[in-house]
C-alpha cells in the first residue's frame, strides 16, 4: 500500500519551500508514495514543474485571515483522502494540523522553512503563541537550519525527541558551472557586462531594495564601472515597485533587468558574475544553494541559516543585514579581485556537491513520511 502525503501550503507558486515540495513529489519513489497538494489560497503555474501525472492539486481560495470557515470542508476533504501523512510548511497552514488530527491523519509533520515577512527574527509574540498552541497536535517538527531548530527548542519548547533537522538539497547536475548565451530576453551579455544578480520572491523578508540601494551606491562611488556593471533581479512580488523606484531615482533603471518570475533559474544563475542574497531572514535559502552549486561568487547577509551554508572568505562573503555600505563594498571587492571571485565560486561548488545533496534530503523525507526514526538535533 502506498503512503499518501497531503502537502499543505499557503500558496503554491514560485518559492523555495514550494520547490522543495516539487522535488519531493518528483523524486520520492512512485511505488511507495502518492501525493496531494493542498493550497489554502491558489495554485499557480509553478505546479507545471510537477512531473508526475497522478498528483491532485486543490486550491481552497481562502480570503485573508484565519481559515475557520474552511475547517469543515478541510475535515471532509481529509476524511475523503485518508492520507497517512499531513505535511505542513511554515506558520500559515499550521492551523490545519488540529483539523487533521480530528480527521484521523496519523502523522502530522510540520516543517519550518524560514521566517514570515511579519516575523523576520522570530520574536513576534503572537506567532510564538500560535506555534505553542498548535504544537501538541504536531507529531514531528522539522527545521531546515540549526537557527530554526534552536528557535523551536528554546522559544516554542519543542522537546528534542519531537524535532529533527533536514537541510534543503540542490540538484547539482541541473545547477552546474558553465557559461553560455544570455538567458532569453536578457539585455545584458555575460563576459561583456559584469552582472550582479539575485533570485527570489520580492517580499519584505527577502529585502531586494537593499541590493538595489547597494548597486546605486556602488556606481555612485565608482562611476567608472557604469559601462559594465549590470543588475538582474529575477522574481515578482510587492517590492518590485520599490526596487524600480530606487533605480529610477538614481537614473540607473536602464542598467537593471527585472524580468519577473522565470522558469530558467539555472541559466539565469550561470549568467551572473556575483549572486547576492540581501535577506532580512532566512531558513536555508534554496537559491543560495543553487548559486553555490553553479560556482557563482556569493555575497549574502549573515542571517538565519545562511552562516551554516557559507564559510566567510572560504566559499562566499557575509555582510550584516540591512547594511547598504557593507554590501556595496563586498560587491566592489569581487569586481576588483576576479581571482577572489573565481576561488570563492569554485569552493562554493565543492561545498554544494559535498554537503547539499538532494538525494540525502529526499531520503530523509522518505524516512519521515514512512514513520521511521530520525536522528535528533545535536
């Protein structure tokens, strides 16, 4: 008998945790597992990345606020599906866990992938209270970084035997070093231009305006770089207008390309000279891992689980969060020292291959979903 897993998310669209779900669906053994994706709101085009034809996608179109009115529908749906596993991701779907318990779902696994935009450092008292309220209904907590695991232990009070740490994995074959033609539609030419890029949903916690301001500062301090320096921001979201405003006010809009969400992320990353991650908070950034696997020189803010991925000066550079000057200086350093950028990129690739195994991540979730014992966090 196959293990049926219902994956519950707030919205099934382009993003790191959604990418993890797609990887699990595509790679977990089809003879052992079957899958349902339940989105509290909508299902976007990102679902087209699911390769299996037997996956049911359900969108509940929940309005803002709690899902109280949907509880009866969700209970009936779970009674119909009779899954062995409920897999919830981040805080929004956590309120569904008690409903699943009442519906008789035996395993209720909750994964913390990163901080919410309204709680970028985990200190929001309401969010802590909600996690404590729902915690008794969760059979197993999973964190993608040591930072998040410590939060569950100390702030929420989850016992060691109910927690485990499973880092996100990266497809090191798809995300590989190399160079080639610029991605379709890109107005910049790798080699001719020095391209600083980032990939991610444009939302507060990802803080793309910080990178835009750092890019403006870089060219203000070094106007000689203007003929070559270019900025690429892949992703869409509410902060896109602010990024465009920052660049427009500085007269640099034509030096940036903001194509929105793209499906060719691997090609985008290979076109970058530097990958920058300006986040206010992170769990384990999938795009950071993908950039490292692509042998890009990376600059990231030292927040959340990012310091677990990068050893400063060895396989990347870390800067303080919300420090425009430090980010601009790190970018300038990589421009002025191509040998450093090359060394960091090659070391990042080696680390990705050695430590960010997608096979290891999939195997850990297979064991979790099958109810097998997991090692407790150290």
